[in-house]
């Protein structure tokens, strides 16, 4: 195959037949010019823009990581501080428990207030693992320790309270701090009907609002209004022994409270079937009323 270039005008005629080598060279030259002219002159700028965007993204991510790191370190420091405070309080609880055990003359081997917590030793893979492990491990140990100490303190409280109630449950003394004995136990003239009536307790008169005190330790089994008694407090002292304190103005205890000997349980009043401010004091043994007078003057 051959290529012929023909040029013709009115005055002249030109014919040119190039060789294959010349045609190929010309074709390559044209393609090169076309390729060069078709390339975008903005390519370097676009690359620079992409590079700048990538760098900006990396800076933002770095800033976020730094912020997260600082926040995590602050929270960890706060957590460690709180944990140290809790451990310090646990040391105080141990000291208190050990002292109470000694005062109550109990066997210290039955309690663990003097035994330090045992921490499992491990070798973490990195410093971050070390911090994380220490915090989590110490929290778990602290929770176990607190639960154990709570149970032991509860048991110790029950033992001490039992000893305390046993020592103070014996009734003695007057149910008031200030006032006088105004009516005795036994048959008397009823102030409302004028007829002879059994008076099942002692009356102690005084100023309204004066404290009414428990004559022995025990558990409150009634603390509310009752017909005839007005505002009444009833205390169970164990072994079938019960005391009642009636006609109060207001009550300082509620059902279920554990009271101690000499504790203020009410304020003297004039409620219920009463003719003046006083406290009606009863002693009941095995369901039967007793003369409170021997208990009042008991040493």
C-alpha cells in the first residue's frame, strides 16, 4: 500500500508520494502533539490541594487523639484519687472494727478487720495495660472488701447490741427526768366517773413537753395513739417484760426502733383519757400488769 499526496491548481500541479517510514514518523509526531496538548495544566495544583487536605485531616485526627488522651488521663487521675480515698476509709473501718472486737472481748480470729487485702500479681504487656489492670483490679478488690466488711460490721453490731440490751434491759428508775409521783398502782377513785377503778400503773405529773424516758433497753412495739392512753409508747424488754408510757404530747420513736435505757422516747402531754399533763407508766410481765413501784426504786 502506498500514499500519494496530490495538489492541483489552475497554474500548477504537485504530486508527492512519501515513504512508509515518513508516514509513520509523521503519525507519531501528530499523536505526541495531541497527547501533550490534551494534558491538564491544573494537575499539579490539584495534587497540591489533595495533599493539603490530607495533611489537614491528619492534624484534626491528631488533635482529637490528643484531646481524648488528655480527657482519659484526667478521668483516670480522678478515679485513682477516689479509689485512694475509699482505700483510706477502708483502713479506718478496719481500725474501728478491730477496736470494737477488742472492747467486746471477742475472738479477733473470727473477724478480718486486721487482715490486709490480697492483690493478685500479674505482668501486663504494656504500660497502658498496667494502668488499666491496676485500676480495675483495685476496684474489684475494694468492692469485695467493702461487702465483706459490711457483713462483719453488721454481725458485730448485732453482738454488741445484744450485749447492751442484756445489760440494760433490767427496769429501774422513773420514766421522767423532772416531776413527781401523783397516783399509785391499785384501786382508786376514777377522776371521770367517781367510782372505784383499778389503776394499772403509776402516774408521774410534770410540765407539758418534759422528756419521757425509757426505764430499760428494748424494742418499740407500739408508737401511736390508743384508746384511753392517748399517744402511747410500748417497749418490749424481752423475757415477757413490757412497759407502757401513755398520754404523751408527741412521740420521738417509731415501731421497730431499738431504744436504750434513759433514752427520750416522748414528750409529756395530756392526750387521751387524762386530766392534766402526766405520763401513765405501766409494767407488764407475761401479759399481766405489775406494780411499777418496785422497779422505780430498784438500784
